[in-house]
C-alpha cells in the first residue's frame, strides 16, 4: 500500500494544476447539482417490523381517508385569568377562529372542542384538533400561515393560544454561527501546531472543499434517496473534523520528510506513502463502522451512516490527492518561517525543502530534522517511569465518568424537549396542565377482525377490547371506537396517566399489549398498540437490543483490522478495551447532561429527559473509527521505531516525539468542531455534538495519551508478539511504509513529460 500511495503522492505533486482543476470542477458540479435539485423532505422515524409500525401500515390501508401519518395541529385555548373558555364571548372567539380554517387548502377536518368534550374540568383550557391531508413536510407556507393567522385572531380576542402537533415542525437548517466558532478554534490550533499560516490554511482549505462537495451531493440526492437535514449535518460535522485531521497528518509528515533532507516531490510521495497509509486505514474504519449502521434496521440511521461514510471517503480522497498537489503549489512556504531561514535556501521555487543545494547528500540534516524534546517527549518518559500509577488513575477516572451510563434511558424527543420559547412547547405544557401529562402521548389501539366475519363480530370484539384496556392500571381514559368503512377494523384512543417519555408509560404499553393478548386468543382478532408514543418506545427498545450485538461486531472488526495493521495480538486487544472505556465515559456524560441536567444550562440545553435513541449506536460507530485514527497515527511511529531496532521504551518516546503533538492538535480540532454543533436548536444535533466531543476528548487524551503508553511500557517486547502461524497468514499492508526505507525504483514514479522538471537537487534514497 505504501508504495502505491507514494506514487499517487508524487503524481499529484507533479500534476498539481490538473489535480486542483479536477477537484474545483467536482466542487462546481456538486454545488450546481444541489442548486437545481428540489429540497429534501423530513421523514418520520420508523422501524419496519415493529408492532407500532405494522399498525400504522394497517391504518393507512383501512382508513385511507384519515392519512394516519398526515400532519396534525392542536390549537390550545386558555381563557384569561378568572374566566372560562365556555363563557359566551370566549366560546364565540374560539368558534370564529376554527371557522376561519374550515375549507382551507390541505385541511381534512377541524374539531369543535365544545362538541367533542375537549374542555378541561375547570373550564379554563380547551383544544381543537386540525388534521391535514398531507404530511408535515408537504404542507404549504400558505397552510401554515393560515394556522398562525387563526391563532392570532383568537389572541386578539383576549385568549391565550398556542399551537402544538406536527404541522409547524420546522426543518433544522444545516449551518449557523456556533459551528463557525469550532472552525475558528481549529484554525488557531493549526497555526500553533504547524507554525505556518500557509500550512494551516492548506489543511482548512482542503477540508472545506471536501465538506462542500459532500454537502452538495447530499443536497442533490436528498429527494431520490430520502436524505434528511440530519444526514446533511452529520456529513458536515464528520467531513469537516476528519478532513482537517487527515490533511494535518499528511502535512506534518511532509514537513518531517523535508526536514530530513528530502526534495519536495520526494517528501510529498513519502508523506502520502506513510501518513497517507494511516489515513486510508483510519478512514476505512470510520467508513465501515458507519455503513455497518444499516444492519440495525432503521432507515433513518442507515441514511445517516451512508451520508457520514460518504463524507469521510471524500475527506480521504482529498487528503491523498489535493493535499500533495498543494504542496507542489506552495512549496517550502508550508514550512515554518524559522526553518526556512535556518535552511538558507532561496524563497522562490520548489527546490529542496529545508537544505541548501550545495550540501552533500549524506550530510543533509536540518535543525528541524529531529523534533525537539517537547512536552510529548517529557510526558512519554514520565509514563515510562510510572506506568502502573498512570494506568490506574486514567482507568479508574474513566470508570468513574462512565458510572452514570448504568442509568441510561433511551427515548425520542418530542414537543416536551423543545425550547420554552416555542409555541409547541407552550401548547404541550397547557395540555398537560388542563388534561394531565399523558394527554400529550395518547395510545392508539387497532382492532383488526378481517379474519372474522360480520359487523357484529367487530363490534363485540371491540367492546371487549375497550373493557380490557379500561381495566389496565395507568389508563386515564379510553375514547369511543371508530369503525372503518369495511367494518372489519376499529380504532380507539387510550390516554395514559403519565407523560409520554416516562418509564411508567413504557410499562403501560407493555401492560396493554399483554392484557389484549387474551382477547386475541379468544376472538382470533389482531390487536395492535401504536401511536407516536408507542413508536418511540418500540424504536428505543429495538435500539437497546441492537446495542450489544453492534458493539460486539465493532469490537471484533477493530481487533481484526489492528491485528493486520500492527501484526500484534495484544495491541488490538488493548485498543478495543480502550475504545470501550472511551464510549462508556461518553455515555456517562450524556446521561449526566441530558438526563440529570448537569451543566445543562451552561450548554444551552433547556429540557432534560431520555437520551435520543439513535445516539448510542451512532456514537459507537463514529467513535470507533475516530479512536482507530489516533491509535494508528500514534502507534505507527512507535512500531516503525521498534521495527528499526529501538527498545520498547524508546519506541514509545519516539512515537510521542513525532506524533504526540500532531495527535493532540488533531483531537483539539475535532473536539472544537463537534462542540460547535451543541449550540444548534435540534436536540438530536445537540446530543450528537456533546457525545462525540466527550468521546474524542477521553479517547485522545486519556486512552491514547495515557493508557496506551502505560500498557505498552508494562508489556515491553510482548506488546509486538505475533504467533508464527498468524505471521504467515496475515497480509502485510505495510502501513508504516517500510518499503519506502529502501531505494524506490524508477518504476515507482509516474512519468510526466508534460510538466518541466523542477529545480531540485539530488534524490534522497
């Protein structure tokens, strides 16, 4: 692999204008496709095969006129203090308001609260349900405006009016100001780490180009592939984070090669052959983990995985081709000013990176050839002196942070998770006040008697179901059943006494399903429990059930890939255990922040509750790949030194000397990018930002920087042990670029007569 990538790096360096032009053309095509493509639509979260989803599908078939998954709005009216909504003036205002909606475009029906009994016991709050013929994403702006105008009409009459339901659900727009802060922090870190504005700008430029192409492709394919705004945001988040990191790793290696006396073209080839090999492997791990999300069976999660995987693949391609091409354009300006001055080379041209052309080849050694003994080296030697203490403190510390994860509860955010500044949240609170907390999460019980015959059978079975459901502890009320046109299906609504996301409501759903199973056995009818609350419960349970199998697959994959890369048995096992610690600590942070409310105000999180159901598996998939990033970039230099005869301790120090600072900078950049998304209004994106930022923080600075060197120090030579049978069977991917330490044959270069030779000195190696 190293030799192949070496050729790509040299080719891209020499054909820099062609490579740059191709990527610019790809960017323009992606942006043009996004501009002319229709806007994507948000889709309801679903999981085929669950009972609640089967019930929704049955309702669409038996009640086609009702559109079970169509948009719905609730106008919630509250009388002024000391008054009732049943007073003549207030009643007239409510009815006039609802009358303005009758017959409107896309309006299927409007209920009168005074006829349907939708008035609270104290008479202060009432609501009307407006159903629509289309889903929320298909509602026109005029339809939404008519709803808001109707609410304003009632407000002008002195009533308090709020709007709940799905009709006003807004699409989360990708982009904003908070993530720009993350990019700004990344720019500062790049300048400090690389000591060159040009080098920092190069990493940012390539990452932004890859993100722009990925974002354009996601937007262009949104309609044909059903991609949502969350997919676009995940692609933006991941593409930006890994794009900057991958460019940083290759740029850092290019500078090292220059410092050791390589000519620019040779340095570019070796940088792509060595650091580029690690980039390919690291990107492949992220890609595989994200694509593997498809096995969970949730379409939305599959799309998020595919979108993120595509962004990562683009970041790898950009790093392997455009980054070395820009080396050719900027030449030695990629190096810090101090190194350029010390080298005494001319300021123009693409000559030798760091040495004078007059210097003999054998003596070429810049002052920067050997990295100074900085904080990375001092830290590595400290760990070597006290490996047991470092291991115990780091391990116990992560274990303590992970303890809250034992209380992890999964759920899906609803109106209760929205800001109190939104009308949906205020409508939710009013309904809870007037009708009880369970009113916001009604359960729909579907009775299918198609296997039986006769209207009487349907009514008899339905009455039996009503009686059974009313007898279940925790049910506040059960509405009158509604029969389908064919008289073979009935639906009834059961209102719980508890809030939609509470554990009691989850238990109630299972209790109802258990209670009606006896009716099913007696009558032969199919009885299904559904509704938004039941769907959320089913999805959350399915995600919990899939968590351990998916984690097992990811860990197994990690061990297998690292076994191939590092040709060691204990290194992969250590990496997998460290990954588990990182993920556990990240879950602990999610529980502490989003369930318990710790530092929630500081992060701008207004409502606590269960953790988003998709987050654990999504974070496992992403963090697995990112953890392997740092494992590979740090340990490749260690193994490289070990292969060349260094003692285990000196190999550890050498790895930190060359890669410690770069890995730390890359982690800070990634943390900054992820943390920048915490300020967005979507609970999904907030949870993702906090979870990923915490996971990278723990993995990079605790696991890879402390636990890994401590374990390697304790293992010594045994860390790199590999049974002979595995040594013969496993392929040699040469991720450290050992083949490049030998003279590279002329055939390894890509002939290019179209580009004049560069004014360079003699070749190294």
